[in-house]
């Protein structure tokens, strides 16, 4: 079983999202760990994730539990909130695409 991590971080605050399963697009389990005082970004991240994927590229976006979708939401929030950075160990989405598909 594989494990993946998405981390949003700035000085004094960290949001860690962990997923595990055989497929990062449909993980068996997702949990969150919040350290410090992330403030508004945590609530905004959860709202963005709950909104669900707006794109169904190559049938990879299955639901709001898709870790690639969550990583993209975290990236967007990091860009919208100066001082935050996002790190992830998820494989690039393009590696998952079938031969000949356009990422």
C-alpha cells in the first residue's frame, strides 16, 4: 500500500494531508494534521476541496477525494496566500495518463 503527503507550510503553521491506498486518485484513507495556527487558509482549502473537481481530464478526476485534486487545491491556496509553500510526493499526473493522451 502506498502513502502520499501534501504539505502546506509557512513559518509557525503547517497543514499536512496524508493519503494511503493503491491509487492516489481514489485513496482508501485521507487524514489531515494541522500544526500551529494556519488561520483562514485551512478553512479556504477545505472549501475549495469540497467544491469538487471541475475537470475530468482523461477520466483521472474521480471525486473530491482525489489526491491530485487536493494537491492542486493546496497549490492554489499557497499562491493566494503569500508566505505559504506547498510540497507533495505525489507522482506527476502526466505519468498516469494513457499513451497518446494530452495532459
